[in-house]
C-alpha cells in the first residue's frame, strides 16, 4: 500500500509547480502585469522579456522582490525556482509580487511618468 502512495507522491512532485506572479512597475500602478508561470522552466530572462513586451524596448531593466526590494541580479538563465520561488500543482497557488523599473530606449529619464511629461 505505501509503495502506491509513494509512487503517487513522486508523480505529483515531478509535475511542474506553478505560482502567480504580479509584476508591478515600482512607484506607479499603471503598467502592472499578472501571470501564472511554471517556476521550474520560467527564467529571469523570460520575466524580463514579458516586461519588455508590455513597456517596449528598454535601455536598462531592474527586477526585484517586492517583499524585500532585493534585486534579482542573477544570471538571466536561472529559473524562478533557482531564485527561491516555489510553486504548487493544485489550487491556492502561491502569489509573489515583483517590482520592476526601467529606462526606455531613447531617453535619459528613468521614470516613465516624467518621460511622458517632457
């Protein structure tokens, strides 16, 4: 009996874990993005690409954890799990908030709000 339960638990652990990521432009509530992503296969480069798709080309882009503002400066090829994010297979997925800030291409302004005012 226990070997069947162990096999079932092993299959569940082998499934990709998912989490909900809220990507929020730091200090501004205009360009927020929410996505359910697999933590085992999504990389930091994927997160940056997702942001760039929404904001356009960037000269610089910084992503940080919202809970401690710790910048995610790791190798862009590291997975979300490698950055410490955990996912689940079933209901009640974990929710993580990430902040991002960027400088658009063609401007020296790092604040998009200021850029629109000039």
